[in-house]
C-alpha cells in the first residue's frame, strides 16, 4: 500500500514542496509558499492540471510549514498529519562531511551549521526549513539530500585548485560541484535510454544557476561549479569564474569590503550585471527590441557554456554519447540551444534539427526530445530535470532501510 512522503526545497523567502505516494512514485500535489516575511506573501498549489493561488500573511519558515500542512489537510491530500511518513530536504552543501544522503539528527544539524560559511545564501534557509518541520512534526524522520554528493567521484586532479595544498588539507578548499541532484537525475535517464551504465555525457543545467557536468563512464568526472555555486559559467545574478585579482583591485578602487564584493558577485553580476535583467525571458524580449546589452549578455552566456562543452569534449577524448540541455533556460530557450548547437556543429559533426528544437519547451508541442539530425555524430537532447523526484527516491530508500534495521533490532533478528 502507498505511503505519503514530502519533499521540501526551502529558500530564503520561499518554501517549495511536493507530496508523493510511495512506492507507486505518484506525484499527488506540489506547491510553494512565496515571499515569506513580506506583506504580499502567498501560496500556490498545483494538482490535476489545476492551479490555486492565494494571498496569506506568512511571517517566517515555521508559519510557512504550518500553512503548507494546513492546505494539504484542507484540500484533503492528507487526512491527518501522521500520514506523512518522511520528509526529504534539499541541502546545498555536504562539504567533506557527506558523500551520501543522510537521516537528520543533532549531529547533522551541527555539521550543517558549520557549512553555512560555504553556502551563506542557501543553507540558513534550508536549516530554517528543517527546524520548522521539526517544530511542527517532531516525530517525523527527515532526510538531507545534498547537491554536492553526486560529484564525489570527481578525481583529485579535477577537484583541486592550484593554491597552497594546506588550504585543501586544513580548510577544505576544493571543488565540490552543485546541482548534483539534477545532474544525477539526467544521468540516470540517459543510462536507461542508452542501456549503458558507462555512458559519457555533457549535461548543461541552464537555469537561474548554471552548471555543466562532464559524465565519464557514468560518473561525474568534472563540473563547472566549485567550492561554492559562484564558480564556472555566467548565471542569472552570479559572475561565474573571473580573474581573482579583480577582487583586490575593485576593493581598492571602489572602497568595498570583501563581503560587499562577494555579495555583488553573487547577487548583482551575471546577466543582471551586464543587462540589468536576470530573467532570461525578459532578456530575450529586450534583445528582440534591439537592446544591445541584452544581446551581449545572451552572447556571453552562450560563449561561457560553449567553453565548458569544449573543455569536457576534450576531457572525454571526443567519445561522447550525448549532450543534454535541462533546467529553465535549457528546457525552454530554443534560440539559445540553436546558437550553441550551430557553434558546435562544424567541430563536433552535429547538425541541428531546427523544426524539433523550435517545438520543445514546457508550453510547446514537446517538452523533451532529440534536437539533432540522425546523421549527427551524437545526440543532443532536451530533458526536463526533476530534482524533487531524486530527493524523494533517496528519502524513501534511506527511511525504508532505517525502519527495517530498527524493526530487526526490535525482533532481535
Ligand atoms: P530555473 O532556475 O531552472 O527555474 O530557471 C529559471 C530561468 O529559466 C529564468 O531565467 C527564466 O527566465 C528561464 N525560463 C523559464 N521559462 C522560459 C522560457 N519559456 N523561455 C526562456 N527562458 C525561460
């Protein structure tokens, strides 16, 4: 018989959630509480093709969790709170502590607190989400699923920075990589598609955050994000990789502290820094009206992605099974995909199937598909990511194992 599991993705001012039935893997409902702490906070619910949106004053994460449970009860997705058998939480950073997902206890909470310095914009909200659930549902098991664990297979020569080795040994300075839940989801789909566990892929997760990963023999071999999600490709508001000397130079020139510069590189750079917009739909619209900065920002993003594809093509010695586009921009922006595939076409012997590419987006005829022609050297595909589903699977498997062990201990098997 099915049991209900909740997946939670807490942000600084939002709480996204999906309720699933397991083991049937059926999504029952998903929703979000938005603008937590603001006067115009609201919640949304999506189920059976319907969408409900309602204003509701929500002061903090605990109120958001209460709101989430109330709407699940009111709309009869659950009859009583005890029906929820476990909660899976998306966590940005596992640092050197976690190479797998883990059941959350006091020790895990202490470790998460010590990781805040590596994820100051994400981890405090994620801790607030866990605490709020603990307050309202003290007896429920919660699992932490990390965005870093999939990248644990990256070899040392690819995860080390060329800085004093003691920074790695004593301060854990290394590349961890992020969006691992998404990269793993896509890798698993592609393994099934090609019936090959040892697949070689380049995965382009292009959303507000952007990261590319190089999958060699079915495992993460390299990725574009680093110690934090600031590194790598240009993003909505993050700079991606820059010359580090810019930090001391601009600190002197503009009398800015390291913290101020860090904040600007994370929140006011990237597409926003160049064009004044970070939403790709707005950028495309402005570019369509002839706005030069918007055109420039889009070109810079495309070039930045192409550079990593080229690097990974060589890391895979040209033996590629497929390139995959996913996440908000990757799944929807056919023009960006077209520009990138056209740039790759001569060197990599791939040809765009323009008709199919033009028709893939969440709101178009197809939501996924192969965007290259049959005579291409390898496939380039669009596949929607589903991070919630990955979190669900890990949460379910871990809690099932835990409960089995406890049951066997009780019976002294
Ligand atoms: P994500 O972080 O994966 O939710 O992706 C967010 C990004 O996807 C934003 O920059 C959006 O503008 C972009 N996006 C969403 N829908 C579309 C669309 N239909 N066309 C172009 N970009 C889109």
